[in-house]
C-alpha cells in the first residue's frame, strides 16, 4: 500500500497537558490506594505507618488519597515497612496510562470491579489479616466451612 491508498500520513497525536496531569493524578491515587490497602492488611494505623517513616499521619492521609505524589525514596521506605517490593504499589496499572488494566469481557470487568470494591473494604482486609494469623491449617479450613455455611453457600 502506498500513501494514496491509505490517505496522508498523520504525525502521532500529542496528548494535552491537562490529560497528562489527569493520568498522573490517577497513578498517584492508585499508588496511594495500594499503600492504604497494604497498611490495613498489615494491621497498621496511619499513625503507626507515619511514625515508622518519620512522617505525620496527615501526610500519610495525603499520600493514600493521591493528593500528594509519593517520591521514589518514600515508596522504598513504605515497601520496607510494609514488606513488599516497590513494584507492588504499581500492580494493576497499564504501561501507558494510570487507569487500571481492563479486561475485554464485560462480565469479567464487572467481576473484577466487584472484587476490587470488596478487597478495598477495611472489614475484608481485617478478616483476611486475622485469618492468616491462624497458624493451624485445619482450623483455617474449618473456619472457611463455617463462614460458607453461615452465608448459605454450601
């Protein structure tokens, strides 16, 4: 094919500054959300996390909400305190945008969104954390069966 068959070649579109900033804010919110999720999973308060990295709890709030961007060195500190690699904070982000990676199948998207909503609840994270503190695998198995029965999910 030559240019006359497909039309004139267009230079790649540059994204506007506002769009770029929105993408950065989306990334900041996603990374902050991962910090929050891990902090809760570890059973730490904002104050405890803040104290461990010499911050105020208000600054941790700003990081977790995405109001303030977290520097690389601060992410390293958070990763150390929260026992995760820095990459953990970026899990679920696409390479080109700050949006969450989406699945093509609409039903899968709905299930993924339901899962995200469920996992981001404090109650869920506290339950998971407590469950994994149970050292006896047989007791954990019995607990799962009990919860299934209570939920009517045989």
